[in-house]
C-alpha cells in the first residue's frame, strides 16, 4: 500500500533498514513495499541512508589505553617461560620445539569503535526523528495561527459592520419619529438603473439621513448629493460608499427659502465638485 504522507512507523522501518537492523523477513517486506512504488518511504530511506553514510566519519578513532600494551607484553613473556619439555624417543634424539603462543586479540579493542559508531547512529536517528516531528508541528502551528488570525480579522470586520449598521438604524429611527418627518426616494439613473437611495427627512431638525445602495465607487471617486432647484444645483454633501456600494450620510436639509424641486446624486472626484461633472446616478422629486 502506497502512503500519501509519512508516519512514525514507516519512518522507523526506513531508519532500521538503512542501518541493516531489520530482520530478513522485515527487510524483504520493506523492499517489496518500495518496489510497489511508495515514493514517500523511498524519500525517507534516502534521507536516512545519507545520515548513516556520514556516521563513520562522525566518530573519532578509539585508541587503546597506554597500559594495555604493557599488560599484553607482560602476559606474552610470562606464558613463553612455560616451554614444553623436550621428550626424547628412541628413534628421535632431538627435542620437540614448542609452538609459539600467539596472543589473543582483544575483543574490546575490536568492538569499541563499532559500539561508538552504533551509539552515534542511534543518537543521530533519534535526533532526526525529533527534528522532523518538530518541523511538522511548527508548520501545523503556523497554519493554525494564520487561520485563527484570518478568522479573528473577519469577526472584527463583521463586528464593525454590525455596529455601524446599528448606529445607522438608530439615526433612521430618530429621523422618522420626529414630528412632520418625510421620506424621499431616489431612483437609479442611466449609469446605475438598479440603484436605490432613501432620504429620511427630519423636518423639525432640518437634517437629511441618507441611505444609498449604489455601484462601488472607483478609486479616487466619491458620490455627491445635490439640491436641485429650477435654476441651480447646490451641493448638499458627500456620500462615502463601502466596497459593496452601501453609503450612509447625515447632511443639513435645504434652506427654508430654497424652492427645492428634486435631489440628485453624481459621481465626483474625491473631495467633491462645485458643480456636477458626471451623469446622474440617482434622482427623485422633493416638491417643496
């Protein structure tokens, strides 16, 4: 069975195989698994083989202690004193020459470098396991933190929008419940026929609470509200719309001496214009 991602069990098999520490049956099974085309385990094995290949150069040469040579020489000299007696047989007069005693090789001297190398190999593999696991944990943690930050930013933005909406509803309610309140509706013009604008007129305080749904304005542009009379267009204020085109503004109503015929909205350069410079995006009769 091929693996989509590495796990601890397969990592251990790859490490032990690289060290030659698997049993014959386990090694054959692992080789068969690699021949099946498991790329994940193959990559792990290559990494561990690189580590094992460097281990022989990682450990210093293990030198025997100085006293060991003196001890070995003393033992050879002592044993050489016990020569076999020369036994003369009738047919042979010459003595039998004893065979020289060859000193036994030290098991500790031969095995110590390999023991040190094996210890270093195990330590290196354990360190590699720990490093890989720590790297995966760090990557997972970073991903979770990024997701948490994104979710937090979204919740914060949503909370701000909800707070703004609540404030807008409060202002609309205040305007509609004032004595003599009126509502003026503007219809979408040629550039934005689906636009809708509602003006809640607080007659007593002479203020307009404007709620607009228009196309999102281009960069460097802003919507501007106009009082339209029979012979002039008077700026009433700016309406800043968000990225969805929703705008809200509170402006002073028309002067009592102004014979207002309609209200209109145009798209102007940021900061507004003295007179309209674009087509009308929304317009509606006021009739006072």
